[in-house]
C-alpha cells in the first residue's frame, strides 16, 4: 500500500501554510557619519517568502542573501559579477578564529570587542535603549513590531552581524550585544547612534536610521526581480577567495560600523 499521495498533500500543506504565514516586509537603512556630508552607506533589506535579500547601494553594489531554511549565506559583488556561499556552520568557525585572534591583540578596542561589557538602560515609556562603556556607546530609538517581523529580523541580524565581521577589523560581539538587548525587549531599531572613544575622546560618531516598509515600491520590487534574473550569470568562487577580494574595499570602511 502506497502513502505517497498523502505525503504529497502534507508537503503541499506545509509549504502553503509557511508561505501564507510569512509576513513580507523590508527595512531601509541609511548611515551618516559626523564630519562627512550626505549618506555614507545605504541598504535595502527585503524579507520575502522566508528569504532575506540585503542590497547595499552606497558605497558599493553588493548583495547578501540569507536562506534561513538551508542556513546558508550567498554574497555577491554586482560590479565584478562574482558570488560565493557560506553555511552558518562555516561562519561559526570563521568567527571563532577571529575571536581568538582578537583576544590576543594588544589593542584596547579590539580586545573590548572580543568580550564587551556594557551598562544597559531601557526606557519602557518611549523605547529608548542605551548601552554604555568607556570605549563604545549605543543610543538607540526603537519601535514595536509584529511577532513575525521580530522573529525574522532577529534571526537575520544574529547571523548577518557575524558575517559582516569577516569583512571588518572588529569581532562581532559589540553589535551582537545590541541585537540581544533588542530581541529581549521585542523591539526593532529605528535610529542607532554610535560613539567610539579613545582616551575619553570621541573618535568616531555616526548614526544609522532604519525605516520599516510593509510594501515595496515598484523600483524596489524591480531591484529584487532583476537580481533574481541576473544571479545565474554571476561566477561562483570559493568564499575565502571572495573575502580576499573584498577586504581591500572594506579597509576604507574600517572606522564605520556597518549598521
């Protein structure tokens, strides 16, 4: 006796249910740096059909795709038309190696980033969150969101923060601490102000502004459609080769937090 038809129905129902329950949305991010004119970085992050597509428009044209089901990232450079993939398991190993190296360096900020310690304040009345330390301060304005939006954002933020650290000089733990505080309180960030200090003096001051979109514009939807069409023509290379090609670009952003 064959049960294949029943199995097919169950698979279909599970797929249909997950598609219906998935709440599509997007987040626009703009980064401003004190002393510099205009937007220094901008991203469009689209949460679509259980996938996440992060488009970096300024200063570089790059795409990051996160597949939560497969636990896999794909990173692509649209200028050189190359792409690479990385599983979450591989990412964990890379980050662990980065943490080990950072903890042994005689550079105060990097050692702090390997094991950050913050005083945390949260104002329930307005959603303001602050993480303070002698070296790094976050001042964050937040908003409430649906359970579905929070769950999908938090999972992406957790892994994306670690992926981003592979292209930056600092380990991911500073931003991971902020992610944890946001998740604990069920909030999304709308404005994140960062101050980095050295010998008590602010050496970097920036802010990122985040806007939640429940519907994409036609231009934003076209950007996603165009990427899905073009993706097959990008050359697939090993992740370490992709990372090596991107690191010289990242050096110009070393004083700036990605998000």
